[in-house]
């Protein structure tokens, strides 16, 4: 593919070397393409480096669209905190933004992203992973309220 896009530079790295580069020189990276296993590891690191594993979305996209694509928060199911009301739902909502974009619904994706931005800008709606006290329900209600407000 790189031959078809001469203005794009590429590097090939082993996953362990990539973790070091992501940690020490994150500004040197733009887009990372990896196998599912390696991307799972690297996406966890990237989200933790950016502040919280609870906020980041992820997608396994089939570019040919012959098979379904999958969208989920980086943290996956987070069974260790299930039922405690402390999970950050932003990663789930942001994954839905990516799914809406993939499905050709940019207006809906934009509305949901604006709601996410409004909620994350409010420290009262930060979950424990962001050093806050908000519950999963409170953040979810905040995103829903922001969506309703955007629709009026």
C-alpha cells in the first residue's frame, strides 16, 4: 500500500519496541496498524498514557466491508469492576461515535461526540479513573441529557 501513497512514511517495528516508542516518543506516531493481538496490547497502553483506559474507544474495522466491524471501549467488559458503578462509560459512547461514522452517519456521530465533550469537560462528571467521584449512571445520564439538549 505504501507504494501507492508516496507522501506517507511507514516504519515496521516489533511490538515491544513500539511500546517503548509510544512511551518515550509518542509525538513521533500518527497511526498504528497492527494485528488484533498486538493492537489490543498497544491500544491499552495508548489509552493509559493519555490519562485513562476508561475513556478510549477502539475498532476492529474490515476495510473491504465484507465482514462486520467491531466497536468497543479499550477496556472491554471490565469484569473486575462490574456492578460497582465506577466504570467510565465514555469509552463505550466514543466507540459508538466511531461506529456511527463507519456506518455513514456523521451527523449522529457529531451529536454524540459533542455530548461526550460536554460531559468530560465537567469535573463533576468524572469517574474514579479520572480522579472523580461520579458513577457510571451519573455520567451516562449526563451524556443522555447533553444529547437531548443538542436535539432541541
